[in-house]
């Protein structure tokens, strides 16, 4: 409880207690004053009756008939009933009056006995009057004291009440002035704060009422959300949320959490006036009145889209770095395994060639030279795969299209691959459609075809045929590579383009598991597509399609290369 409130309660209790106490005292003293006044009047009445009785005694002495002495003595008897001593004197007076023969008013006077009893009556009456005089003095003093106490108590009551009321009024006035000063300072501070808030451009700071409707707006809110103050005042805060968040009842849930916790912070997507979304860091603060009831909310929103992009970029960089480290680790493992066999074959073949130095050994020398060439090509392909991955991850590889004769390019690629043939393998190259110049990155296309044809030869038996077909379509060109090799198990097809993935039926066949993932990335750069169909033990067909707009019309017939069939 605030200190000032405690002071007011204490003062109120003091005022009420003092007033009640003084009223009780005033009533008590007033009752005492009333009682002493009654006794004083009673004493005066008794003394008056005594005086009248003395006059009656005097009349008795003069022999007057019809005296009222007996009545006054009876009155004295009645009036002194509360005082035993005076009562006894009243009784003696009545006895003397009867003896004097004046029991009945108006009786005939008897001179001799009356005179004797008159002195007795007077003596008793004087003693009674003296006693009443003494009581009168005492009661006058008590009456005066009661009167003074009553008036003093009333004066003190009024004084204390006035002092307490005056002090309370002073405190109330002081507090009122202080509150006015504080409210004035608060209004000035609020005006300054409101001005600062309204001019803040980096944060959206605005008020919501208890129902979540917008009650104020600042420049930052207009910059971030795109609404003007006139457009947004009175609107529900749900207009800043995406449809998905509205369906999840996020606007109401956020206000509920702010009401329960006092302050609530969340990060999520928010919607601008133009429908675009941005990442926002939002803080809700509940505003309550003196009774604890919620009167509204303060909402502060910061656009953290740039920060999120930087975080995402950093996360991707870390992922790429992790993948590169993993790739390097796998490269070491693969290199130690994949390089070992080709190098052993090369070393063995080189050693044997030295022994075949006669004309009759020409076939043996040629066979070992071919083995050397084949294994060197395998090593070169492994190195090319790793270099390609590193360049792709670093963003070095770009799509640089140039006019190209695809027939000639494909023929040259197949001629360069002759050393990769095993035994009686051969490649059939076919052309469909009207050949023409197309814009394509020849380096990327060469790597793609090299990889696909090499795989077809590597996973096909000897003798066998690998068929490469080139289709010239309207605005596109399509290459189809088909073989009759070991095929791909159905469960492995979804993972073909994953890095380092190798089908389960390729055990014992050298390879890095990078070829098709590289092909897929090259095709993404070329804006092309790839499709794979295969069956275990029945061969594989891979189809790639590239955009190829017409550049210079059809090529002359003499320029079209003939298929290379071996």
C-alpha cells in the first residue's frame, strides 16, 4: 500500500477516534452537569419550602388562623426523602406541628402550647436550612465544575477537529498540487516520448486496444508495413499476419501470451500492405490500469529480414564448408582405394611391357598399353569429378553459351573416348531431326556426355552396344544414352543424384559416386532436365533435354558428321 494512502487512513482514524471520544466525554460531562443542575434546583426548592415554613412558624406565633405551615412541612418531608438526616428533621417538624395543635389548617389557635413548639419548629427548620445551604454551596460548585468541563470538552472537540481537518485539507491540497505537477510533467514527458516514437523510423512502435485494434502509428510502422496512419487506425492487428498465421490464430494467441506473461516476444513472417512478407522480431507488452485490468498493448516490430538472410547465408556457408570437408575426407578415402588398383595395374603393365620386346610380342605389348590407357582414363575421371565438385561448390562454374555444331561436338567426344572401350564394346551414334547451330556451353555439355557415355561403357559387359541418339526438336535438343548393362535397382533410383551415392549392384566396379550429381548440377546451370529409366540386369536409359533456340538455320549436308559406329 502506498505511504500516502496509509497516512490518509491514519488521519481519518485519528479524526474519527478523537471526535467519538470527545463526544462521549461531552455527553458524560453534560449528564453530570444536568444532574448537578437538578440537585441544585432541588436544594433551592427545599430551601424555599423551609423559608415558607419559617414564615408559617412566625404566623403561628402571631396566632394567625389558616396557616399553611402543615403543607410546607409535608412538602419538606417529601422533598427530603433522598436525605436520611433531613428526612428525620422533617419527621420531627411534623411531630412538633401535631403537638402544637396545627395538624389541620384553619384550626383555632392555642396560645400556650404553640409558643413553646414554635421555638422547636424554628430551631429544627434553621438546622434544616443550614444543611440545605451547605448542600447548596457544594452543589453550586459541582454544577459550575460540570458546566466548565462540558464547555472545555466541546471547545477541545472543536479545536482538535478543526486542527485535524485543517491538516487533512493541507495534505489533500499538497497532494493535489503535487499530483498536478506530476501530471503536467508526465504529459510533457509523454509528449516528448510520443514525438520521439512517432519520428522513429527503424522500429514500428504502436498501440493496440484491449481487443487488438490499432490505436496509434509511427513513421517506422509506415516504413516497415507500408500503411499510412489514416489507413490503419482502428484496424485489427491481424492485417499484419500471413494467412497461415491467421488460420493458426496467431494474432489472438500472441495477445493472450502477452496478457499472461506481461511481455511476450516472437519471431515470424509478417505481411506488408503490398502483400510481400518479411521477417519480424515482435515484442508485445500488456498495459494495465490501477485495478489490474488490461487497457491495451504496446507492440514493437523490427524488420530482421536482412539479418535472417545473413544467418541463412552463414548457415549455408557452414553447410557447404562441412560438405567440402566431408568431400575431402571421402576423397582421401576414395583416393587410397580407387587409385590403388589402377596404379597397380599401370605399374604391372609397364613392367611387363619391358619383357615383350620382340616382334612376336606385339599383341601383348598392345594389350598392356591399352590397360595403361584405360586405367589412366579412370584416374583422370576421378580427378575431374573432384575438381568439378569443388568448382561447383565455389560458384566458379558459369554457363557461357556459344554457337555450336552438336553433331561435330558429339563425334569428337566419342572419338576421344575410344580408349575407354572394353573388348568388343561399341557406340552407335544416331541423329534425328534437322541439325542446326545451337547456343550452348560446349565445355559443360562435353563433361555431361563424357560422364553419361563413360558410365554406360563401364557398367555394360563386353561385347555390348551403347546407343547415343541426338534429337533436334523445336527449340530444344535431346540426348538419349542407352545401354544393356547391369541396370539400377528400383529402390536406388531416387538417390542417383546424391553426392557419393553408388547403387548396391556396383560393388567391385571403380567409381566415386559423384558423376550423376555433377551432371545434375551442370544441367541446372544449362536450364536442362534429366530423366532416368532402368531395370536391374536390363540396362539403363538416360534422357537429357536442353533449350536450343535456332541461331543460324540448318547446317549444310556436307557439314553433318556421320555416326561413329564401332
